[in-house]
C-alpha cells in the first residue's frame, strides 16, 4: 500500500515507517523480523519537502498538500506535542490541545475533500480519554473521564468527524504507556533505574496500562489491515500492572536496587498539574483489539521491559 504518516520522526512514527518499509516488526529497537514490508510510505512534514517521500502540511493554517497524497490508501496520524515534555503552563496546555485538534481537523477535512480519499484513517488518541479509572478494568465502552486530558482526547477524536462523514474508515488508536528504551515516558525511566536511583512513584498503587513498542507497531498495522475495526481501540497490553509492580520488575531486569521512592508531594512540586496524571490510575483493557484476533508478543510487563533492553 501507499501510506501517509504524520509524526514520522517521533518514537512511534520512526518505528512504524521502518516496519512498513522493511518488515521489521520490532520497529526502531531490536532485531528484525515479523510483519511484511515493501510499503510506499509518504511522510507529512511542516517544512518545505527535502526528499521524494515528503509532503508538506501546515496544521496551524489548516493546509495539506493533497496532491502529494494521491494514491494513498491509508493515513496514520501520530503528530502531537509531548504531554510530559514540559511543565503544564497555560500556554503549553494550549499547545498540547492545538497540536492534536488542529492537526486532526486539517487532515480529516483535506482527506474528505479528495477525489479518491484513502480507505482508512488511523488517528492517534490516548487512554487519557478515560481519566483516572482507579482499579476498575476499563474497555472502549467506558465514557470519557474528567479533567484536562479527557477533554483533549474528546476534542481530538471529534476533530476527525469530516473523515468519518465522508465514509473513510476511521480508527482511534487510544495508546497507553509505550515501553521503549528511548523516547516516551519509559525512555526517561530507564536511565534513572540503571543508575540505581529508581523507585515507586507516590504509594505505587496506581495502575499503569503499558504496551511494548513492538506490540504497538504490530497493533497499528492490525488497525490498518482489519476492515471491520472502526472507532476507538485501546492499544495496551492485556494485563495492566501497578507502579509498584513496574518498579520491582525494572529493578529485577536491570539488576539494580529500587530504594528511592518519590513521594506524591515531591512529584506535585516537580511536575505541577501533570503530577495528577502520573499519580492517577488507569487499568485499561484492549477489549476490541483482542476480540479482533490480535495476538500480543509481550503481554506481560517483564516481557515488555526485557524486549526494550
């Protein structure tokens, strides 16, 4: 297929491009193998294109060079400002929201107007949609939670409506915490734990819904290929674990002590409003992914962490 991707230089985008082109199911980290490659990948960029595989778009101005997307059967939209990259000032919260909502609206509107639109639009989203779920097992049937991230996710997914109205199969990939040795939340954890400075966050009872990088890439490809999947699909491993369990497994796999817990008040001082989401609990289950026949290579946290290192 000819497939267009936004956010192609990020952790997930880089791995997905590599997988689609080469068949490397492990994405950007680890040995090759698994899913077939050979796909023609087009990368959407915000600057003037510098390579034959690049097409320009400007989310802020709602501009997309649809001529460069001609012949694309699928579009995967992964672009968005990192939720944990900066302290949540009012300005950065607006950037988090705009980078997702404006980008999605620009793409969905442009795709809907094409003479021959793509068959499928896989739009990034997040399990932040559900808010704090405590210890309740939560699947795609659950309503949106309350707070900043649920509000962002609601607006993010709603922005794809032009594509849905045009009859394009639209799937929302509600992603959990991706276990990878570089990039994302786990990319920040590994150096700390390797130094022997790792520990639980708060009381450690909060659930973390994780997924290995390799499984995440395989799941995105599954969404592209599975014709009867539309709407929200949780991209998380089948059994979420508590932060306390994550801490223990990290110490065991890396053979390091985990003696330095970070108390909740310290997190709140260091992270501000974002600390509420770090300390919050999300026990999210990939019900629709499992029901559609997807098989996880790393269903347990120990397997995901070992795969990353």
